[in-house]
C-alpha cells in the first residue's frame, strides 16, 4: 500500500505519517510548509519507506506524479487555525478550494484513487438553542461574509460538496472526516489554537489570554485518537461516500482549561480576559459550545476516544518543556 499525505508535515499529518510508516507502509508527503514544519517529520526522513516533497498541491505536474504513484490519498493540506484564516483569507480560500479540486481531479483521472478528505467541525458554524451536539446531518448556521472566520467553513463545505459530487458522478471513492478540536505534541499556537498557546504562556509564567468571558466550551481530542480513527475509516469500504465526525465529546470551558493548565504546569500565571475584537477582528463571532455527536463513527468502527483531557495536557506540556 503506497500512501500519499498532502499536508503531511503539519500537526495531524505528521502524526498520521509516523503511524503509517510504523505500520510498514510506504508514505509520501507533500507539504508547502506554509503552516507545517520539517521539524515534524525530520525523524521520518531516514526511513526508506518515507519520502518528502516540498511543494504545493496546486502544482499540476508534481501532483500528477505523486497521485499516480500512490494507492490512496489522505488530503490534509489546508489552511489551519482561526487566527491564520483571518490573517490570510485569500490564501486560505485558494488552497482549500483549488487545492482540493486539484487533488480530486488527479485522483479521478489517474486510476480512481481513494481520497480521504480532512474537513472540520467549523462546517457546523454557530451553535444554537436545542442542539447539544453536532450530528453529521445537522444544518449549518454561518454569519455574514464580512466576518472572515466564516470563509473557512464555506471553503471546507465546498470541498465536501465537490468530493461528494465526484463520488456520485464519477464513482470516485472518497470519505470525509470532520475533525473537532484536536490537540497534542507538535501543534503550534502560532495560528491561534488555544491549548499550545495556554501551555506556552503558563510555562513562561506569562498571562493566560482567555478570549471573551471564557465560558465558551470546547471538546478536545488527542491527536493519537484522531489518527487511529482516520486510518480505521480509510480502511472501511462502508465509509466510502460518507461523512464522519471525529472528536472527543468530553467538554470543558476555556476558563476551566486555563485553570487546569496553570495547575498542571505549577505556573504563577494569571488569567487575563481579552475581548474577541482585540484578539481577532472587528465583529468576530465565536461559537459558545461545540460538541461532536460520535454515534456514527462509533457504530461503524467502534471508535472510543482513549485520551482524556489530562493526558492531552500532559503530552503537550512535556512537548513544550522539551
Ligand atoms: N481562545 C482563547 N485564548 C487563546 C486562543 C483561543 O481563549 O489564546 C479561545 C477561542 O476564542 C475559542 C477557544 O479558545 O473560544 C478555542 O479556540 P481554538 O482557536 O483553539 O479553536 P476553535 O475556535 O476553532 O474551536
């Protein structure tokens, strides 16, 4: 089995590459290092079954070569992070829309290769009364187009529509995975993700920057759980043409998360509440609560997250201490 991972030098991509190489698979990674890093895959480079290409998924020639040489594509290359998307709206839309179009087009043309599409819980948009957790078939509720954040949800939704269209019209085998907040070693806080930011702030005894009132809640999943679910779904025939949530339904408020990080790092940091508009952009909208309904993935592959919040934080703290 020869595997191509787009965005394989990124946070989830590098863990996926590592796991697949350890399983004895031939893994090729393409990454333009816009948000990924060579550091994430440097330890894999000496393995004969691993190859890294520095390049863009928009490069037609390179993509033709890489897709024709593989049996399956894990398409993870995308703009990541709320902050990154707000700071780089053009690049984010372009890479999500044109990049995915290119991957699907090549996979279809060069032997109908299976494509695993990494999507996101941002797809669901804002939470709303009456909905406690998001199911794959739920409606989506987005804000206006002048708020950049929502472009990410739209561009990823277009990826999903296109992948499903390829499945229906061309019989291209695809599976769509909607990752909820995923964390672990190698994740950087540079693009806005809360856990690496809090851990770094706490280790440096700096202010912990809680945005808004901190009563918003999220459900965090260890990247190891995400990778296991990703591979199991990619190996499933039943998952073809389907969309799956991948997440850990245990929820925590951002205030509680900040307190936990301070306690676990034995930090003397204090919590500072920062208005959203100062942290992101004017008119910024956050979702108050976001929780995955994982009954669909549980039914198919028996998925059950194995790592609780404390494990996730322990691993991230050790990573940053190193
Ligand atoms: N957040 C925060 N401080 C930070 C970074 C993020 O309070 O330094 C908040 C953010 O506003 C959101 C939550 O933490 O309510 C999760 O943010 P993240 O960007 O990690 O993920 P997402 O917003 O996509 O759920």
